[in-house]
C-alpha cells in the first residue's frame, strides 16, 4: 500500500478509500462525496468518541449529507473530546457558530461565541487554529487573519483553507471568492474540516 499522505497529495482518493486507517479512508470518502459512508467511517473508528478531529469530520460528513442536526450533535460532542493542544479546542465552538448562522439558530451562535471567549488566551493567539477564535470574536482583523502564515507549504495550505472558510462566514459579500480559495489547494488542505464544508457551500 502506498503512503496515505502521498495518495492524498496526488488526489488518488479511490485508492485511499480502501486504506486501513479510518481517518484516511474517511477523508477520501469525503472528497469522493460519499458522505454517509464517510460519516460512518469516522463514527465507527475505535477511538471516535475520544478524538475531537474525528468528531469534527463526522459532523461535517453528516452536515454535507443533509443530516444537519446530526452534524451539529457531532460538533457538540467534540466540545468535550480530547485535543492535542489548547488551540485546537477553538474549532468545535467555531463550528457551532457556523451551524447557528446557517440554521438561523441563535442558541448555537451564542454558545459558540461564549466558549470561544473562554478559550481566547494569549498563548493560543499564535498557534493555529487559535487565531480563528480571535477573528470570530472581532479581536483580529481579516487582513492579519489571512496573511499571518507559515513557511511550511503543507501547514500553510491547511491554514489557508481554514482561514478563507471563516472569512467567508464573516464577509457574505465575498463568500464565494473565499470558499473557492478554501478549496483551491488539495493535498494537506484535505485534512481540514473547513475544506470539505467549503466544497458543500459552493455546491
């Protein structure tokens, strides 16, 4: 079996959809727009309930499959799931703000905003996705948010996919342009939940 990262980089999703690891398999299924299959892959993973990342992706798969309430349930579960570092904890509350905005449900927006406020500390300001909290809370302007990047091309591709997605949410007039930039890079960017949600917005 080829290295899954290489298959991802080369866009060989049909091959990657047979990978043993649920993360790679699920990401490939998302890219192939087999959303119910992708959701089940993430949800059936042995450590699904203990991985914020898998819950985020499962939520996105359900959301894209049209099961929006189930998608939000996965993102709510991600609030209590373990993450590798404090900065990563901003993603589930941000996804609640996204869901609340799309569903017209103020409760999700208020809860997400309150949790981002609690998470917004100086130590996460420089560690991505920490700046997402600052941007959604109005503490960081759009130019700085989009331009403050990484030298590493893979990390930068992931950051840009995520940053343009959130810029689209806050700037509806330029949303299409931002969503297109969020999906412009494949490869490592496919690891970001926002990359897949941006595809859904454009569709």
